[in-house]
C-alpha cells in the first residue's frame, strides 16, 4: 500500500502545526509513504510581493521583506525542532536557500530587472525552506524521512517559468527511479511541492497551488493507492468557506467534476491536479489536519 500525503501551507504555518503534522503522519501512514509540502502559510504571497518590489528596485521594502522571511523561517525551525542534530540538518538546507534568496532579490533590485527564471528562483524558495523543517519534524518522531526538492524527486519540467509543465513521461521515470527504492526501503521522501527542474537544471514553479499537482504526479509515477490532500477544511467544498458562509461539503465528486471546479477558478485545486490520478483511477481524499477523523 503506497500513499502520498500533501500538506498545504495552513497545515505547516508554524512550529506547533508542523509538529502536529508529524504526529498525523505517524498515526495515518500505512506501509509506503511520500510526503509533499507547501511553503509556510502566506510565504508564497510574500515572495511574489518581494519579487515585484525587486523588479521596481525599491530597496527598503525588499530588505524589509527579506528580513521578515529570514526571521519567520529561523523561528519556525527553532519552534519545530528540539534536537540539536535535526536542527543542524534542517539549517544546512535553510541557510543557503535564504542566502540565495537574498542574493537574487538584491541583484534584481539593483538591476531593476527580474527575468522569469530569477522570479522562479525566488518563488521556489518557500517550499525549499519549509520542507526540510517538516522532514526534521518527521525524524524527531522517529520516522526515517529525507528531504528532496521537486527536481531531486524527479519532477522535470519545460522552461515555461511560473507555470511550468512537467514532462510527464520523463518525470514519471525519474520519480520511479529516485523515490521508488527509497519508499521500498521504508524511508519517507519529503518532497518540496510546487517546484521542478528543467532538463538544463533551472528551478521552475508549476503555477499557484502547484503542490497538489506535485503530489498527484508522484502518485501516478509510483502507481500509489491513494492521495491525501491535507488542508484546513473538512473536504472539497462548493465554495471557499471563508467567503461563502453556507458553503457545503461535497462527500464525493468525480474527477471531471472536481477538474471543472478547478478550471472554473474554485482555487481549491491546481487545474491540472487530477490529470495524473484520473488516468489511473487513484482516489484523492481531502482531509482537515485539525479534524482528521471527518470522513
Ligand atoms: N506555495 C504555492 C502556492 O501558494 C504552492 C502550493 O501551496 O500549492 O501557490
Ligand atoms: Mg493549495
């Protein structure tokens, strides 16, 4: 039995939430598991604003946002991880990513120019900072977890930066080769969602909400039995409950119904999320991290 669990930004918004996620993984995982993570809640929005400020060359806001992003991630790392060893391990990924983010944003601000490629370097940093912390939290509850970027996991895309499309067959093959043996040996790959790599080695992003797509792509490559999309609502709903008060929970929907909702802008799902799983009939379950027992 192979499952893919994807945790959205609200599920990993701070140290307490991430430790809770680790407990959920421990409690709900079956035999083989891959975990996919989003950036910390609000971080992708912040990175988009940062890239806009950098493009305009407005130094003060750029520095302010960079400082906030550093503070948030360093704090969440400390809040989440209690053991010296796992802190050090997560910091080994976090520190260079923060440095690279700062260099890229400052470079763009100096030039008042931001190429699509540099923008993706910036946008992809959210998942590259959150995911190693989540991997550390899984290790601290005794699970054998390894952090990988999307590219390292085998998500290979075209170079349509900002809305890159995975080269599906190539990616599936790579994912099978990298994640397959890890999962078989009982390890849990913890993969940064939303991001991929071009064939020439540039970081790309898959478009907003793309972590869901990462999860279903991995599920289809591994011919997984199920995908669980963990978030902060009880399931797929008729509307966003933060906006529409009487939004209803949908007990069950077909792939095409859910796909239509995604394409029509319900925003609950990245538009391509269901393509890989619909083909193989892999069921997707939407689960609330704060109410996991809800069917
Ligand atoms: N962090 C990205 C976003 O906010 C991807 C995702 O969460 O699925 O769009
Ligand atoms: Mg989402």
